[in-house]
């Protein structure tokens, strides 16, 4: 049995939820937390689908402490997961988090359990990922490497890390204006790409996102993520019921497959971010666009100096 608690976040997709539960059944966690958002009143048949999906708890057939958080009202795909994860860490110190469309290989659970314990007191570590989107490329000789990227399609973390989460991203304007992103990422193009992404997240918090906020909290602490050298989680939620992943025949679906990680794990010799691996992900997977030399120079100008320059330009414009 798995000693590490697992949180399963569900909504209305019975088929994908059942597939994920089957994978959870393979490792039989001693503690299983299930959180479900409420149905939207203006969506036909959603209440019925939500109820059918919640009944999945009746299929838990191993000895297990099951706790549930079933919402009466719809919190949305932003506050819904945040409320679930916060509730989870009110009960446990560390744990594994899966949404209803994140299908894991069984090795994912054992990977998370071993590393949650290994790095429990290492505050540099904030995130353990289950995905690897390098399309077969391996970085280093170990079972995993350290990254500034923290994908959330199947992951694990500690209460000590989640406490830094801020749904409203209140520190973002200061972080942006003081050019802190360039202190976190050594590649200017990647820093600029992340600034634009976080700007979108900051402006659209009410529209229902939470992973941008988690990524931001992670970076404000110079967090390190543990990235496996094999892909152990596949997103199976590319359908009409998805919130953000609609393309059924996407590049992701065609090229990403579940893999089993080998044990015993081989640990990295050095606790250092692999920037080469991160750059590969940003330019090959996330498609961060290259920036011009002028854009890079402008981005490095300190915020106070930018304000002075802007004021001078406006004065010059009005005097003409």
C-alpha cells in the first residue's frame, strides 16, 4: 500500500475519473482525499453528471481512509482546485495531487513518495512533477533533474511549499517592475515569455486559473522542481468537456505516452537547476519566441529609471 496521501480533484467527467481511479487502485493509498466542485446551474444535465461522478467513491474497494469535500455551488476552475488543495494540506504535511484527467503510471506514485520523504526538509524543493515533455530527450544520468518549471498535470508537494500560494498574485506588479524574472531565469527570452504569461494570469484571475498563481509563488521563492527523465502522467482530458484542453487530435495526444520509471532511483550528484533542459522545454514545447536585442536591453532597465524616462519623453512630446 502507498503511505503517501493522494488528493483526487473531480468534477463531471465520469469516464476519465474512473480511469484515474483505476491507476490509484493499483497502489492502494492508505489515505484518499476526493474534492468535487459543484454544478453550474445554467449548464444542462451538469448536476446529474456531477452526481454520477461523485458516486465513484463507491468503487473504492481497498482498505482506505476516504475523506471528501463536495461543494454545493460551483467555485470554478480557479478557486475550485485551490480550495481543494488548501483543504488537503490542512490535513496532511505532504501529498500527491491528481485531477480527473491526469492519468498516471503506477511508478509516478512511488517516485513522489520517495522524493517527498527525501526532500521533506529541503526548502529549496517546492514541487515534484510527473510529466516529461522532452519527447525522448534525457538530461543527465539520474532518474530526474532539477528545474525552474513546475507543471501541474500530476504532481506532489509539501504543506510548507503550498503556504506561499497567493491566488491574487499580489506581489506580481512589484516582481515584474523590479525585473525579478531576469534573476530567476538565465535566458532573457524565457524570462520575457514568463512575464507575458503571468501578466495574462494576473489580469484574468477571475476567469478561473490557478496554476499561473502556483508557478508564480514557486518562482518568488526561487523554488526548485523535481522533473523525471521519463513521462509518468498523460493528460486524457482533450475533449468537449474540458475547460482548457479542447483539441482531441493535438500534438500532445500524438506524441506523449505513459512511461514506467525504473527503480531504484538514481539521484543527481549536484543540486543545480538544469537550464539546458529548461530552455529545451520552453523553446521546443512551450514555444517561447526569441526576442530582439533591443527588447532584452529595455527589459533590463530598472523600474525607477523607466518611470523617469517615460516622464521625460512625455514632457518632450508636450513641449513639441
